[in-house]
C-alpha cells in the first residue's frame, strides 16, 4: 500500500506490504511522535491507528513552551 505523508510542506511516500501504524511510520522517518499530530480527513487520529490501505496523512507540528 502507498501512504502519502505531508510533513512541513513536503510530500513523503511510504510504501508497506503489511498493515502498519502511524507510530511505526514516524519511527522509521525519525520524526518524534510527541512533536506532531496526525490528521486524516480533517480529523486528528491517534498514532496507534492501523493503516491497511492507500491513504494520505498530514502531520502538523505541535509547538510547546512556557
């Protein structure tokens, strides 16, 4: 399956033969999961969500501070 990830105005294509999770993809791309929200179809989805078909996900950087 083809997973398109939009991150910092770049489109990254991630291919997988088996179902995977958003957390696994973030790990493979060296993107700390605590720094981004995953958006699908205008909704925030948990990083534990399983992906088993072609999909496009947007990663939005979360800023924090005091």
